[in-house]
């Protein structure tokens, strides 16, 4: 028999004893390899296939949209389901790590977010379901929501950090007409501290106001939360705004104009602090009745009859101490062009409420200057006993002229 040298060890001959030893080593290695691949080896492949008789969970987690999806709808694009089991955990987060709230229904079979998703945002989903034996099955997925071509925002009143009067509503004017008001309203929250019920009301398709049943209580802290990003306000038009606005209700000031008596009684925190002679609208141009909220203040402004339907009847470039009460041009302002005998005796205006003043408004001792300095945005001016109708609730910030039941009724 020819005996060949072992590779790598020239000149060394293999004996019979050495061959038998080598065979034993090889056979042992082969046996070890075979037993290592079969059941009972103690290896865990993560699929419940060990020698303890356990089985893989029968629960199946489904995530829609599919992993890696793009341009996902912000309102109805996400849901997590469980078959042959129940969902035990669903965690959805945006790219900043913020958790998305959701709700499990149908006996643990379905999870959906409780609100809309933001646009142009990547989300991750980690969901776990358990079968009847408590065995778990998990899935991970990620997707990106759509990038809107058309967007809208809400322009709000009052401003963040403002101190306002008890009559100031929260008023939001949207930059596009809204055809799904329910979706938009769900994304807008107004809360008060101390708590009081606050309800929203739509005026047309682009304005949403909020108020309580009665005037705010002094000292109330009000928070407006706008979560419009991703809300489809009209087909193909999405909100792009996330904003929190806080303001405070100051002291209570409600002034009552009696057009017949031609006086204005100013009440501060329920006590009369001054009665001022006024001139209201003339018989042909009467002043609206009703509660009106001061929405603007101007130390000096121009008033032109052309802008409110009076043609060229007047154009006064320097009206002092002017405070807006309506969108249609009703102001409470200083009047320097009428004689002092007019105030308290004659109604001679074009529908505004006039108080005695001087040109330029530089004298803080005039009735108009006094009232201007004592007033803030959101204060209420109530006009009564005028030969005119009640002002429309949407003409200015004047929703107080709508009955509470009508205000909060479904629209």
C-alpha cells in the first residue's frame, strides 16, 4: 500500500492508529453537526420552535398602509388590525418622537388614531397582538404622509398674551372656505380656567367663533389650541398650522348706551363709575341695538362715508379716540365738530355713538378721552332704545346677540 504524506507535513507517514483517531474525530464532528441542527439542541431561533413544545403565536398583526408607503392620507390612511388574536400594544410616533393617540375597538381587533395625522411627516408603527394562549406576535412599519399642494390657516382674535374684556370671543377667520367644518372644529380646542362650557359657532364657511353662555368671568385664563396641520378642510386643501394661544380676561366693563336718554352708563365690576352724555344715530341713520364688543382702538383715524354706503356725506381725516363696534362701520368715538349742546340732547350721527372731544384728542380730560383710556379690547357696549334693529351676531365680534341654544345647535 502506498502511504502518502499528510498535506502540510511532508515526510510524515500516517499510522493505522493515527488513521483510526482521525476517523473518530471526523465522525464526532459530523454527529455534533447533525444533533446541533435538530430539535433539543438548546438553540433559540426566536420563533418558538424549541424542544419545550411551544408554538409560534397564531395572532397576525396587520398595518395599513404598507411599510415604506408614501403620500398617505392624513385622515383615513392608518389602521392596525389583529386576526386570530387581540392587540395588546400599538405605538405610533412621528419623526420627533411624539406619541399619536389612538383607540382600540372591536374587542381588540382594530386600532385607529383618535385624530388626524400631520402632513409631510414620517411615522413609525410598532404593534403587538396576543393569541388565545397569550403568545405574542409583533410588527414594525413606517410610512410618510402626503405633501399638500394647497393649504389654509386660521387668523385668530385675540392675540397671544393679551388681556381683554369679558365680551371677547375667540374668533378664527380661515384663509380658505371650509367644506368640512366638522373636521376643522375637531382640530380646534378652546379651554377656560376656571372651567366653563365653551361652544363654537360657524358664520358662513370661513369663520368660527367660540364663547361661553354668558360673559367671561374676570381673571379667566383662556387657551386656544389650533391643530390644523393635515386637516382636509376642503377637497385637496389641508391645514398647515399648529398653534397655542393664551389670553386673560381682565376686569369687567359693560357700558350701556340709552339712545332715547342720550346717555352712556359705564359699569366696572358691576358698579356704575360714570354716566356720560352722548349723541347716537340721527332718525334717518339710527344706531343698531344690541351688545357690541370693542374690536379695535385708534387714537386717531379717518372716517369716510364712501366706505360704509354714505357716499360723500362725510370724510373726516382725524376722528379722535375711535373704537370699532361693528364690521359695517359702527364706532364709539370722540366728536369735536358738534357743539357741546348736542351731547345729551340730540341724536345727530350717521349711526355711531359720539362723545364730546377736541380736535387731535390731546386733552385727556374730555369724555371721549376718559372712556378711551378706561377701555380695552373685548369690553362690551350695549345699545338700547334705538329705533333700529338688533345688530347681527356676525357683524363684528357680536355673537352675544344670539340665543345660547341657537349658538350651540348643530349646523
